[in-house]
C-alpha cells in the first residue's frame, strides 16, 4: 500500500512540475507536503503495529509460564529463576531451564 501511495505521489509531483502555474502555487506545495506527511504517518503506524504485536506475543509467553509455574510443586525461588530463563521458540522454557533444573 505504501509503495502504491509513493508511486502515485511521485506521478502527481511530476505532472504538477510540468505545469508552471501549479508548480509555483503555495497551496499546491502545501497539499503535496501534507500528502507526504500522511505517507510517513502510514509508515510509522506499520512499525507501531509490528512493535505492539511482538510485545503482545512476548507477554503471552510470560503469562503462559506464570500459569504453568503456578500449578507446579516447586519452591518459590526456583519458580522465580525459571521465569528469568530466556524464551525458546519450540517449548515454554528451552534448554537453559533443563540445565538449571539438573543442578
């Protein structure tokens, strides 16, 4: 979508540049500047959505850990240390937790 908007904006700018009366118009320049700002806003919104979704996924993993650990018969210090183990893509805790539990 953003590429399409960029393409349209560039096409409009080139057409306006070919018409001297429009190219010199302050109102037309203000309109083009506003369109550029809207395009930048869309780009920032996309980055914000990616950041928010990745934070939500990380929070979901931590919540799953808390829920699982709450039901386990482990001492509280062990549970606290397990919560600090790095996340792993394949399972809830990963190999670092296995090493910790072997100790």
